[in-house]
C-alpha cells in the first residue's frame, strides 16, 4: 500500500510527467489531470515546448482548476545544474512548495527507440550508443533523484511509474539498445522499491500503442521478421489507442494492489496481480 493509503485520485497531488508532448505521455497528462482533485499541480516535461503548450491548453480547457507548468527539458542533456535546479525553479515560478500537496507522482515516460536500423553487432558509433543510455537510463535516474529530493517526506504518498515495455523482459532482434535500456530502467526502479518501501513503484508496460514510436518500429526496423510483426500488428488492428492503455494504468494505480516494483503489462490480468500481492501480505 502507498504510505498514505486509499484511492490516490482522491488526494491533491503534484504530478510530473516526462515526454508529455505527445503519444503515451500526453495521454497520461490529460487522463491524470482529469482524475486528480482540483488544485493538483502538473509539471509536464519534454523538448518540444510548442507541443507541451498545446497539451496544457487541452488540459485547462477541461479543468481550469488544476495548475499546469510546462518546461523544455532534454533528458539526454546530462548537465548537473539542470537536474539540481529544475524542480526548485518550477516551484518558485508557481509559488508552491512540496508541503502544499498530499502526495506526489512521477511518470517516467520519456524514451527513445535507440537505433533499430542496426543489429546489436553493428552498433559501433560511440555517440549513438552513449546518447541512448543518456536519455533512457541516466537522465531518468537523475530526474528521479531530483524528484525525490523535492518530495523527501516519506509519510506522504510518493508514486513512481516507469513507462516500461515488454522488451524489458523479452529480447527482440533490431531493438538491442531499446531492450537494454528498458531492462536497466526496470531494474533501477525495482532496486529503488527494495531500498525504500515507503515509495510505491510500478513498471508499467503499456502494450503496442499507436504513436510515432510505434510507426518507427514499422518503418525503420532492420530485422525483417520483427518489422513484419509490427506491420501485421498494425494492418490487423492489434495496436492500442494510447487512452485505452492509460485507462488500464489508472485502474492499476487506483487499486494499488501490485507488488512494489512489479513489471505489469497492459495484457496482464490485474486480478492476478491482486491475488499475488494478497498472498505476500
Ligand atoms: N508506443 C508503444 O507501443 C510503446 C510500447 C511500450 C513502451 N512504450 C514506451 O512509452 C513511452 C512513450 O512512448 P511513445 O510511444 O509515446 O513515444 P513517442 O510518441 O515517440 O513519444 C516520446 C516522448 O518522449 C519525449 N522525449 C523523447 N526524447 C526525449 C528527450 N531527450 N528528452 C525529453 N523528452 C524526450 C518526446 O518528446 P519531445 O520529442 O518533445 O522531447 C515524447 O513526448 C516510451 O518510454 C516508450 O518506450 C511505448
């Protein structure tokens, strides 16, 4: 159970969403903003400020009582000062403090595919390999630490959601960088959950969702069999709308029954996770 217990959507929250400019992150931002109480505070991060402003406008059009901050943020730019000051600067701009909220939530959604135009044996470019881990792993860890520094009160609910993927636990030809980054992220958050039981931590695999990333899987993938799998998934109508996947995420965090640090997939039976958690109590 989260430190504060109960339905998280009933308590005033500060919610951070990375990669909120489009795709799944946009869906998380809009869905969560429609569920959390008025005067909750949303901090939306991504590189495209223009797209973030559009997401902010869509949120405020539905509910003008939530607060929304948007910040241009490149998770792959590992500048110490950015990670040290990001939340302080947003809080000071909006005149809020961590004490103003009953709970905090961070959704680590920002991510890239790496280079799916090559097999693992062909990854010889230093910049490509390094920048993949900067954005997907190192930047995620550093932002998470900044978040936990800001929300250090362990008596309040602190929920950390990592946007994971099936590829964190299953090798897929052409996706060596992507799979490795996702596996590393899952393990980082599992360790975090083991280190600090006052945190609620979920690695959520959203299933195949119709986004720019999903399109790149269909178009750029070097391995023919993998590429055909993505093409077939699309033509046969087996990809998901982002909002459908995020509705499942909402249900998961609302029920709050998963094992801390668990990897839960969109296609998993939530009831199964509830039963497993109950056995461990
Ligand atoms: N779509 C799927 O089928 C699927 C399946 C499993 C898991 N996922 C995961 O779900 C998450 C979202 O994926 P998506 O499909 O919605 O992808 P997407 O449409 O490509 O969106 C990626 C998001 O990440 C942001 N981003 C990328 N690089 C960034 C950087 N350097 N710094 C900050 N933000 C950055 C992008 O914003 P800017 O470009 O504005 O920076 C965008 O908002 C990813 O972690 C992905 O691995 C997706």
